[in-house]
C-alpha cells in the first residue's frame, strides 16, 4: 500500500543501504569482531555477512550456495522438537528472561490480521509503541503462527510450513537502556550451548519491517538454512516516513522446527517435527519407500533448499535442473518427491487446522476460515490422490497429545473439535458429489480450449470445485503453479469494519480540536439527564462538554431525546455520532447556540431501558451458547434495539431445537441467580492478563484502556454499551428465531424483559384464536393442523388429476 511518502518496502531498502554503509552504527559490530567474525560481501546476492572463515565469498543461504550443506553432518546434540522450547526457555530464564504462555494463533486482538503471523504480532501496536507495559521487560514465548502464502512449498523445501512455532526473544526498553550487543550475545550463547560452533554460523546484515515498525536485523544461518532473525526494532514507518519509536524493541524469531532438524540431520524437517504422526503413518504403510526411492530422496534433499515457488521461479525449470544434478529422469523425481510431500503436507495442514480450531476458528468461505477450508480440502484431495488409507481424527489426536504440554489450549475437550472436523468432512463429500456433475458440463464447455487460471480460481470460490478432480478427469492438464498459495491470498472477506457514513466523514472536520466528551452513562445506564455546556454548535450539529446520549457503536443503537435551553424544549435529538471520542448530537432542526451556553440534555429513558435490557441479554446469550455448544463460539456481529436483538455466533450448522432450549434455559437460570454486573476500566494488558482474549467478542478494540463488562463469573467483555447492574432485572430472555447468514455463522434472534413478556402474550393470543377458530383445546392443535395439512395435500393431488382429465 502506498503511504504518504514511501512504501514500507522502499523505506526498508533505503534504510538497509544506509545501515550497510555504516554498520558500526546499526549492527553489533564490536561483539562480532570480538568473537572472531569478519565482514564479507556475497558474490551472488551482494549482501553483507559475517563469518569466521576468511575464504567465504558466498553468504551461506541455500539460494546462493545452491543446496543445504548441513544434512547428515553432526552439528549439534540430538534434540527432539518438543524439547527445543524447553531448553530455550530454561537457558534464557538464567539470563533473566521470563518465559510466558503463547498467545492464541487466532489474532482476535488485531483488526489487521486473522491469524498470528509472528511472535511480535502479540505485542503490536500498543506494547511496541510504549503505550502499555509488556508482560515482562525481557521475555521468551513459543508462539504458534499461521501463514498461508507457502502452501505449495510445504513438504518439498523442508523449511516451509503453513503452521510453525516461532520462538521469540523479546525485550522492551527505553532507548538509553537498550543493550543491543548484550541481546546478540544472549542468542549467540544459546546457539553455542546446544552444540553449534562459532565457525558453523554465518550472520547476515539485514533490515526487517512489519506491522508498521522497522529496524536493522541479524540473520543467523548454518549450512544454507536460516535459523533465526534478531531485529532491533527502533522505527515507526506507519506514515510513510521513518520516525523513532518511543521505546526500543528486540524482536527475535527462531524456528523451532529448524532447530529440531539440526538435531536430526539424517531426516527431513517434517519427520523431526511430527514424530508421533509419522510413526502412525509408518504403521499404516503410508510412509514407506523402496530402497531405490530412499536413495533418490536422499540425493534430492540437499537441493530442496532452492525450491520456492512463490518467488516467481518457473516450476518446470526447477524440477528439470535438480533432476539433472542427481542424474535422474525428471518425471520419476517429481513422482517420488510429490508423493512424500503429500504425506508431509497432510501432517502440516492437519496440525495447522488443529491449532486454529483449538483457538476458536471455524471453517468458512470467508476470512481466515477460508484458508482453513483450502488446506482441509487439500488434505482430503491428497489422501484420495495417493490412496492413503488412514483415520483423519487419529492424526489430529496424535498432534494434540504431542503438543499439549507446550500449547495448553489443546487440553480442552477434544470431542468438540472432532465434531467440527466431521461436519467439514461431510460438507466436502457433498461438494465432491456436486463436482462430478459440474465436470461433465465443463468437459463440454472447454472441449476446444483450456481453462485459464483465473477461471479455475473462480470455479473454486463460487462452486467449491475440486481442482484435483479436474486434473484427474483430464479437464486440465495440470494444477497451475503455486495455485493453493494464490487461493489463500485472495481477500474473500476483509475484516468487518463499521461503514463510515457520509455524514460521519463530514463531521470529522467539525469535531476537530474539540476535547473528548464526558459520557455520563458509562457507569450508570439510568443516567439519561445531564446539564452541559455548549462547545460548538452549527445548524443541526451540537457538541457539548458532556452528554448522557449513547452514540451508535458495537451494534447498540443510539439514544434519542430532547434538548432544553433555559428549561424550554428547543429541539429533538434524533442521533448521536462518535467522532474519535467526541460526541456530535444531531438535531431535528437548525439551531445555532452560543459557545459556553448552559443547556440540558434528556435521553428517552424507555428506549434506553429496552436497549440496555437487550444488550445485557446479548452478553448472556453469547456466554450460554459457548457453554452449550463449545469453545468455538465467538460473537461476530450483533444488533440491539428496543424491541429485539440479534447475535451472530460462529457455529458450523443451524442449532437443533434442544440446543436452543438449553441455551434459553441456562440464560434464564442466570437471570434467576440475580448475578451482579460490574463495570471497570483497565489497562489493555491487565485486562488481557486477567480475563484472556475472550474479552474481544466484538472484535479488536483500538484503545490502550478498556471498559470491561463482567457478568458474575460467566462472562467478561470489552464493551462500551449500556448494561444493567444485575441480571435479575432482565426478568426473562426468549429466543424467537435463528438463521444461517453465511457458512460458519448462525444468527440468534431474541428479546428480553417486558419485550419478551409481550412476545409471549402475543403468541398466546394467536394460539387461543387458532384454537377458538378450530373449536379445539390447545393440546390438540398440532395434531389437528397436521391432519388439515395432509388433507390439503391430498385434495391438491385430486385437483391436479381432475385438471389433467379435463385437458
């Protein structure tokens, strides 16, 4: 995206040139020299690097060397995947780094990403900007990350995964306390502690940018593989210029999978990462190669490092070139490698799906759920293509058992995840049946021409067409290069952002340089009257120093009411709009009031009360749905007015009648218990620490301090709306309907309080009228209606027969 002056990429490239002209200013040069490293420039990529070998003229990246050189060489002591984090955390604890629990891989605290893509994403933007405190000044974290740009590389290169553990080393300090050289030494010491020698390592000078931040970085390589990247984050580049951050941040990301690979260099990285699942596949005779195939695999593995299909390299050229290097037919090489890559891809994709589902994600045709569906269907396709016979749930369970110590979210009830996976498998089978019908239509349509890649993507999106089936049935010659990676990057549905109306855009200038409005209802929903002072008035727009009017936000509709001047009603207030914390009142007629004039505001109490009831009920229904249906339930939309409310929840199918009944019964139990509803303002980090990321039910809240609404011990959310002080005041909650609004989202419609009582009374009146018309008792009504319906169907058939005879 083009910024005011330069793009992030341009800023990064310019800074890297500047930093490499004066490395002592930006990189830990003195420490490198003290440890015997010397600076060189790569003959291939021209980047600068540090090595202990004065004869090195190539930087040590596989793309420049042409292969991995560490395989079958003992570099470090044997280390299992699951032990990498344990050893890292213990080592750094001795250096005063606090080991913290991983954040969810579903990034609900961010409004710019669906999934956590790096460990530093946990702390952007507010910790990195210095606006809120970090969990610890120095910390380490085993963050599970999801990225879907490398799907076609998975299983081939050894370094690519859709889901991976980025072990983070992070420090958040004031500029004068930031000890860059010490942090470099801490990481170097760890590499030496697990068995690396200094002359094994080649360290690149680079620059990293992401999330609006940037800094110089040092990349640690060994044998052609990048192991870690230590970034000294010092700059904000959000406005297209490079400005100093308020604090300096250490952002080091180390690949847990890659360290495990170095501990077992006679295997692929996937065998090191998924040992229990590989063992299961071996017992099922899936992971089995002949001696000849094993030889070809071992010859190919070093050269797998040059593959990277998303960098625009020609796929056929790469296969041909590597086949020539190991003196084997290109087609035979592809057949063997791709079959093994299918096994590794299945293991990678199933682990990624498991981690996402455990953190509350669902399969969908939109957003991040779309990426999960892409890789799930790829798993199914690969299993069918190669006739792999295994139990899908057994693979998920082996991942879970192996990883749950490092990722506690996996310890929750596995039955819920099984149900979600089974449901998605059924949807896949239904789509598979539809595909067979569509294939014949496509065969006729494209019998004299090829289907272009754009058309294939459209077919996948709009009809869910199985691309593997098109290849299998000779509708297409082959799947286009990097097809699945391209699918994952299509922006099917951007994060839902509240649409800014034209009037709101116009009011931004009107509200400029006005102090934030004091909102008197924040702690007491019954506050519907206030004395105020005019700060700005023009035509139908009015801004005061304080207000009792709620402005539409978070699905809750605005208050309406009246404006009084000198105790006389002067205008109706028909809307209230929040412009970055300044509340603009919209009047029903033009009035220009003098600045500093004293006025009175009065909001409609009855409407406020009805909406407050329904907003409180929304929180309760959400908590009850999660209790009954499972941890995958999240709010993804809501609307509350005075008559009824709706709540959109993440769920994979319409609810059964018994599930709706259980949710409603539990909600009314909570009302009967008359639980206290507390409202408190907290720093963002403290709220996350105390209540977890469930507080972001309505999506990300772009504030350093949050207003938390807590209902007993059942629910806590970051919310700015009006709420009752006790659940008992609700009297009653009644769910009156549901509908599926998109794949993976179900809308519950309900009402509460007096509105719920009115709804029940109206239904009772209709029921009585029906019984009176039919002259029957209530308990006979269903049977009678069913009899009438059957008679109507029979008579309809008779009429059709008579009409046919007549014709």
